[in-house]
């Protein structure tokens, strides 16, 4: 055969080889996933969300929104730490994944989770930081987690079953451990890294470098700081999570963290001692005391957020420097929303907006258009399905969320949800928020409060009453809306397989014969953080 005749044949062979190689190359390009998850990080404390108080600038976090998609209405099925994490892992509501509350639940690690499915599809998987599910992680090639809630200074951790202790600030440590794993991973595999911060969880203890970060700024107060809870039921009035009554000496930083070294404590006292002395001298009472506590709370909480923001910036820089940014999905979210003084509250738990709504920002180069805001109702219930679809892994039919991939591509499916089911269980401890369930739409919330001492309904209209200060339940003008919402609530509860009646121990009590917080089930392997709770009467001046 002459060379001239051979060349076309050679060309066809080369072209065939290239065509054959494309699917293999595409398969090898499964996106990496960097999931950054904080605890109690309110959307109001991310500058990309444009809260009217302008509480803080977060350039690291804002970069994800600027280069990806910001979701304005990410809601959670159960606004509390452990249950939210169980939802993320399983893509299922808590009545199915078994982790209903922080009081006595233990996560069943043998059940299906998205890290296990990714692991089975060739991903290298790791988790670093807060876990809070009371059993050892499964589905991860590597894990290093905080025991229980964890502590801010010099935290003990559990490194793949081995106790270790780190010196330093917990947010920095979690960021650095995440970077160490990324640098030393198996670079032949796509990765899932779940970087999960303790911050800015109570007691909101900032890094030493962030004491005084705001130069004693006086923060604008929320309009509802002095909410009197009129026009609503006993649940809103008889709770224990207010700046007025629930704020403890440790919350107010009259007590230094017990885990500090002498050098750390000296720097801590250098900042807080003179300000505390000024407080003792002026002895504010009534509304002035609440205002003082709000200002102290904002300094401390936002100081914790600053370290998270710096950590996110470091992780994004690493992806840039290593050429990984283009093929890595970066997700930032939190386990729920949080109150920053609205209604006089801190904490979460409620179906109300500041608690229900979590931050969510996703950067996925080449898929999610940069700088886009999405208004659809989405949820952390959707994360597992999203990661699986992005990785090309089939989504199990028993998962209850919806993949966000179409939304990230700029397409809203015609059957995208218009309503969402919420259910909170834990009662009476720690904050006396009554169990409740309800249906959420863009405009309305229909809520059923139930407990041994209450059984009533409320209806909120966010268009007529954006701050949710009045229940319209029983108003004749809302009778059809109420009936429609009750029908939708019944449909959702049936579709989601919600039990008609929960056992009383779901209220945060104990099953007969069960030890404290799930002990005796043989699964609770992690010890709680060694730092003791601070004694003190919440109603004192501090």
C-alpha cells in the first residue's frame, strides 16, 4: 500500500480512537466536590445577601456568589444542628433517617448516604470538623471530627478513631486540616471533601486576632428586637431563647473559655476585661441591658464569621493555585438559619424565616452562570441528589429531595416544588420551643404547634406581614387559603411518609430504659467535649 493511500486510513483510525476515548475522558472528569458547611451561620451575616443592617463584609464567601449562583430561598426540614446534618447525608427527612433531635438521637451509620455512593463510584471521600451525629462517620476514606459540639480553643478531635488534640483556634484548625488532606489526597481520583466548621455556634468565641474587629462599632438593631409576641400563641411567648432572659455570663464573655492557655487567656482578658468593667460600672437594666447584650453578641458572633470567611478564601486560593477550580464544585451552606436579635432571639428551631432559611451559594464553572440569584424553594434535602447527579451517579428513588443541577444550568423544571414541609421535634430542652410542623410556600406558612400542653394552628402571610408578627389563622378572609394549605400539608405528609403520630419520647425525653442522650444503644462512640458548661443564672445582669 502506498503512503498516499495509507494516510486516509491512518486518519480514520486516529479519529476513531479519539471518538472512542471521549467517553472515557469525560468519565475521568467527574467534578471534585468541596462542601463547606458552617454551624448556625445566618444568611444575614453574609454580605452577598445584602441584609439592611450591613453587619459584616465577607469577601471570601461573596466570591462564591460572584462566581456562581446564590440561592435566596434555601429552607431546611428541621432547623437544628444534628438533624440537619443527617438530612444532608441521606437526602431524607428525619422521620426516615432516624435523627430527629439533638437530645437522644444516634445516627445509624449503616444506612445509605451520598458519600458512600460517591465512594462506590470511585471518589475519594473525607470529612473534617463538626459531625455531631453521635456515632462514627461511615462512607469516608478519612475523617477527623470534633467530639459533640466541639470547642473553639485548643479543641480535642477524633482522627479516624484516635483521640488527638490541637492547639489553636478551631476554625483555623479545620481549614488547615482540610488543606492538608487536599494536598495529600490520591490525585488520580475525584474527591469529595466535607469541611464542616463549628463556628459561629454559641458561645460565639472569636479568634484572638478578631477581638476588636469592629472597633466598637454600634450595630443597627433589628426592628423586632423588642417583640412582645402579641397576636401569636403560647409557643412564641413561652420559649427560652431571648437576649433578655437567656443570655448567660459566658455568652456575655464574663467567663473566659476554660480550654485556653495562659497566653491566650491574657489576650482575651486584655480585650474583654476593661469593657466588662465599664458594664459593671454603668449597670444597664431593662431595654438598655438588652441593647448591651445585642451589641456584645454581634461583636462576638461576627468575629467568629470572619475566621470562617478567611478560611473559605484560603480554600478557594488553593483550588486556583493547583488548577483545580475549573473542575471543582464549591458549595457553601449552613445547617440552618439563625436569629441575630430578630424577635429578641438568638438560636434557631422555628419555622419562621430567620431560622428556616439557610445560606446557599454554589460555584460550578462551566455549568452555573456567574453572579446569578435563584428564587426557587430549594433545601439541604436536595444536596445529596445534586452531588450524585453531578458525579454521574444514579440517584436512589427513596431520596426525598430534588437535584439542583437543572437550576444550576439555568433551567427550572415545570414540576419544581411550590411548597415545602417542615417539622421540628425537640422539646422541652434546651430552649422550650414547642414541636411543630407545617407547610411553607413563597407567601404563606401554615403551622401546627403540638406538645403535651398545646395544640393549635397559626397562619402567616409574608407578603402582608414580612416580619411574621401576626397569625391570620381564623381570619375569615383567609379561610380558603387555610383550607388549601391544609390540603397541601396533608398531601406532603402522605407523600413524605410522615407518621400520623409520634411517640412522646420524640419530645426530647427518653425511651424506657434508655440512658442519657442515647447511651445504651451501643452506637454512641464519641465522647462529648471536655469543657464543662458554665454555671450562671441567665436572668442576671450579665
